[in-house]
């Protein structure tokens, strides 16, 4: 352990020597920062008193503006841009556009690195200094009390100030001609932390200076590697030359079309609605014209919350689709407050093969699907959303595709055509599906479709976490099985409204995506298991 620690320290030393900024610039930067912080400490209370005298109507405006000092709105877009450009194959794109994309990746990486590294370092300092925030200092004083790991004692330096200082350095590298507006704008956003009473002036000055300094170190590290920046003779590196390629015009004119095609965002609905246009060769396969000859028992799991009206229509459709086959319908009532229970009880009284599994309180779709899977008695379990947008007439096709593919295939996944979602939800979903597919390489165009059929014995092997059902193809592949796909056509919701919005799962979905990617990377090889002994050894008779 000690040897590894020494090796790590030695590596950091070598990295610093090869990536450090010019020695002559360091004393100047530190001296200016220390001077500003000391001056801030001297006027902290006067500045706070002046801020408290501001008119009440300004509080709402300042409270809104101070949100721009958060790092989220810089880290998330730049991180998504990095992922999108990093994992997409741009090999077929012209050389100038490919160069523009590469340089955009480098610059987005510089922005992400500067904000993230300075932010992490600032958090460490915050909890190390342990200075009380202004609203707490009235009781305990405004001194530095050391490590507390309490948010009420994490005032110095300001996190918003750190973000704005780092952002200022990044913008200064990208657009040096705009240095005056850059400094004024970022300094004003940082100062709103004082104006809203969240920090002292010295906290903000220290944060701004620290963020600027950390981003400066990151800039020189990038310049030494010739990423986005290149070394210069002064204290600051300079933006790497584009070689005469107009980066923004290249991206603005060519990249959107390429990405729209890659994400499937090109709208083909106009063509399909023209008179004489060919319609998709996909139609529901009803039980009367599709002979289901398999012997497997089928369980259909329906996760539902307050979907009584839709279930009253959906369940009879499922029973019709599976007529002539051994089957059951398992409705997982995720804490519904409507008449779902009474409606299902009525169906059971009529002798329909419907089971009612209930969560005492809402636990989410993933938990509901899992509860249904565990309760199911079938060899193959089909899932379908309870809102009625999935057409159950496709369940036979999913089951047959799974059975025909053989035991090496564990999942038949529906992929929607002609989606009925709104504009923004549809295209946000397509982008999310593209990003997931690019990272996980699961070969699935639409992992969010509720129509799936999976072998229950394989499901029991899968890891569980919230939102796991959206990554089912990748998780099945991780276990060494294959996936087949069946195109399905969506329907309009009959009753009620969706429980999901566009942004409900955004950040959590990104974290889940990296979690599944990590799970797949951790399993390098799937073992092929076989038992050599076919029967248990018999006891040997011994005659005495």
C-alpha cells in the first residue's frame, strides 16, 4: 500500500513537471489572489450590510441570476457533447468537418476539465476551512473552525465563484478579444452570492481567484499535450490554430444533418403520408391469423399506476391475442388510488386468468416490472405498459421470435414505429436511445419500448436497480445471451395522461447509463458452465 502511494506521488510529480505553467507566472498569480482575498476580508461585514439594504424587489432577480453560477449547466451539456462526439463514427465525413469535430471535442474537454477539476478542489477546501456561512455566523461567528463536513460551515471559498472564475479563464482562452465583457459578466454572477446573502465578499473573491487559477493550470496541462491549446511565450497558452478551417460554420452547416440522420431524427412522416407512399410492412399479428404452436407458458406483466380505464380495455385485448395458449396476466398495481383493484376483482370473478399484485406505495416502473417478473409462473414473460399505447397484438410475434431463435437468445425487444409521443418527447427519446446505443453497443434502436418478451430464468440472473428495464438488452448481452428485435406500431393513449416528462429522467438516466457501461466492462468473460457428473455418486456397500 505504501509503495503504491509513493508511486502515485511520484507520478503526480512527473506529471506536474511536464505540464506545469511557466515558473515566472506563478508568483504574480498567487500575489494578486492573496491581495484580493485580504482586501475582501477587511470589508466583508460592510459589504454584507450593504447587500441587506438592497430593495426587496431585487431579491427575486438576483436569486434567479445566481443560479448561473452553478456548474451543472456547464458540465452536463459539455459532458453530453463530449460523449456524443466521442462515440459517433465520423469516418465518412469530409476531412474539414472531421477536423472541426475533433477540435470541438478538445475544446469541450477543456471546458469540462476546467470546471470539474476546479469544482472538486473547491469542495475539498470548503470543508477543510470550515467557515460559517453568513446566516450561521450570527450565532457562531465568521471565523475558520477547520474541517466540519457540514454545509453550514462551507462558505470559503464560494463554489459559484469558483465556477465563474474557471469559466472566465476558459472564455478568455476561446475569445480573448472579449476579455472585458467576460470578466465583468462572470464577476457579476459571482458577486450575486454576496447580494443574496449566501457568502461573504472574501468567499466570492477567493472562489473566483481559485477557479481562475485552477483553470489556468488545466489550460497549461492541455497546452503541453497540444489539446485545444498550445504553449505561448507569455503567462497564458493560446488557442490552437484551426489551420484556416472555419470550425463553427462547418459544424453549423454539415453536422446537424449528419447527426439527425444518425439519431433517426430526420422526419419521414411527411413521406409516409403522401398519397401512394409505401406504408411500413408491419401490422399486428392477431391470434386468428397467427398460429402459436409453442408449448411455453406465457406470463404478461403489466406495471400500472392509476390506469384502471386503460387496463379495462387492454387486458381483454391481451387475452384475445393469447387465445389458445397457456397464459396468465399479472397486473402490478404500483400504489394506485383509482378503481384498479375493483376492476381486476371483477375480471377474476368472471374467471379470467388475471392476477393482481399490489405495492402499498408507489415504487416506480422498474420495481413494478420486477415484482411482476418474480411473481410470474410462465417460462416466458412478456411486458407491456399499462397506458394502452403498446398494442398487445404484437405479443405473439415477440414470443414466437424468442422461441424460434433458440435458447441462446433470451430477449425479444419491441422497437416502435410511428410513435405517438409529442414532438419534444419523441426526439429527446431518440437522442437518448442513440447515446445509449453508442456507449453500450447493444444493437437496440429503442430500448424504452414496453413490449418485450424475456426468458424468466435469464431475468433472475440480471442485476436490479431503478430504471433497469430501460437497459434490458445490454444486461441480457452481459450474461452472454443474444437479443432479437421485432418492429411494433405504437397507439394513442385512450385515457389519462403520461406520468413522465421530458426531463424527469435526464440526469439520473446519464448516471444509470454509465453504471450499466461499468457493469459490462467489469464482466470481461462470460463463463460457459457445464456439470461433468450426470448423477450423484452412489453409496458403496461394505460387507463386514
